[in-house]
C-alpha cells in the first residue's frame, strides 16, 4: 500500500496532468481530451510508482532493463506526454508544442518522442505489439515487464482477442494489460455499439488473471498493478473510469472524445481543476 504522503503526492501529480491535458488540447485546438482525462490515475501511478523507467532515453546502462509501455489507445497521447515530462524525458515547456507540425509530441505517439517504444493509434493493434515485445524479452531472458493500456472501444476489434489468446498460449507472465473502461467511444456508449459485458468473464475464459477496480482510486490502481506484476500468467486489469474525469461538463459525455474546448470552456475547465 502507498503511504498517505505518497497518495497525496500522486493526487497532486494527477491534478497537474489534468491541467496539462486541457492546456495542450486547447493550445492545439485539436486532440482527444475525454479519454486522456479518464486515464490519468492509471498512467500516473504506473509511471511514478510501478514501472522500472529509464528517463535517460537510449543513453543509459539501464535502458535495456527498463519496463516497456504501449499506449494502445494512442489518441490519449496528451496524458502520456504530461507524465513523461514530469519524469524528465523532455522539458515541460515542450508540452505546448503538442500536435504542432514537426513537434516530437504528435497526436498519436511515435518513437521520435523520448519514452515512447511504439507508434500507436491504429486501434486494436497495441496489445499485439506488446505481446511481441514480451516474447522478445522472454527470448533474451530479460526480466522486464510490458504494460499495455487499451481503450474499451478497441476491444470490439478481433485482433485484440487474437492477442489475448496468443499471450496465454505463449505463457507470457511478463505482460500486464490495463483496460480504460470508461464505456464511451467516439460514436457513443460501447455497450450500444458492440456489447463487451460481461468483460471480466470473457477475459477469464481466455485464461488471463483478471482484476476489476475503480480506475480513479490511487490505492486500488497501485495494488492491482503490483499484484499483476507477480502473477504467473498474463494479467489484465479492468479499470472502471469516467470519460472526461475532473471536468464536470466533459464527464460521461461522448461529445468530448475528440474535441477541443473554446476559450470560455477552457477557463471553466481550468477553474474546476485549480
């Protein structure tokens, strides 16, 4: 369990990340704000408390020993960039180049950005990429872990389930999948478009270790990640979240999947996040 001091620290980092996400998308007048805000606690706890990281990207003796991360829901890149900036992968003032031509911080992450292992954003492919990474680490006898954050909407694609099946077949106990279960995608409610429930039972049927948590509860996220790192089979965490979390008029609103706020909305959002 995290101490009270650590929880407070993470809460402050999450607050900063939400403010950065809103600033970045507003500044660019482009971006996917809802799904970035829903993933904040997951990414903040993962990077600050649970992953072995190497901020001296490609320039350190620890580089090969680091854990790997794949943002399968690549449209939530603003959340990832904010966390990476907190850890020193690049200067924080670079965040305001988000989605600007020739920036390292494009709308979907690519390896030109320090801290990014894979180009993602074509939904349904990230878990397969993570599976390949985990297989490579096994072949190299490298004890590092691979973490993959998926959106629930992309679970409607068959390639994701092929990857779930393959990870178990290959006995990949070095992979942890986290599902940002905010139940909304660009076209509306996931369950109205292509029903995923009962998601936990389906994942167990694919022989994964399954945990289901409140994805905004810092202690719950931390405990689930630490447990998942140590099970003897592929592990998945269903993190129930709120799309647009932290900004009242964006919460549970599919219209904020990929929309930038205007000046009035920006000011209102920043006041709520202050």
